[in-house]
């Protein structure tokens, strides 16, 4: 392999692998922006949503995610919180709980990786839509 074969930029200023290069820059940017969360604990409502949510802590209770609101509260004050219905988010928390238990690093890492994936999917969607 010659040095010309490994060049990232071809003659004429064109990129050799533009999609891969775009993915690299998108994911790197997202990782740099969101990686500050990797060293933090759970914040605000995450304690109620993750630490005290029995529905995400046992696989046998996963169907309950689709029957209850986002916040696992009980009692008279819980009625207002049942309007928040986010089963996909709760499912990702259940997967995170399976791997990470109560370690906030794992939840934040998953969040950073999902943001990077969504950024790349948005790029593909916009590229196809605008071409």
C-alpha cells in the first residue's frame, strides 16, 4: 500500500470516505459535548425514575412499564405524574439497570452513546432528504 492509498483527502479536495468521516466527526463532537456527564451522580428526578422504580429493576415487571406513568409514584399525589408516559425511556433504563444496577456512570454512558447514534441517524436522514 502506498501513501496515496491511505490518504483521507483525494485530489480535487474530495474525501475518500465521506460518510465514515462525517460519522466520526458527529460522534466525536457529541462525545466531547456530553462526556462531562460521565463523572456525575444521578440528578434531580433520576433518583425517583431509576433508583426507586421497581418496574425497571425486575424483568418480570417489564409489562407494567406500559401500564403506568413515567414516575413510579403511588398515592393521591401520583395522579398528575401518570400523564407522563415514556415506555421506551423506561425500557432503556431497565436494560441499563440490568448491566449497571445503580451506577450512574453506565446510565450516562448509554445516554452519550445514544446521543451519538441519533446524531448519525439524523445526518443520514438529512443527507437522503436533501439530495
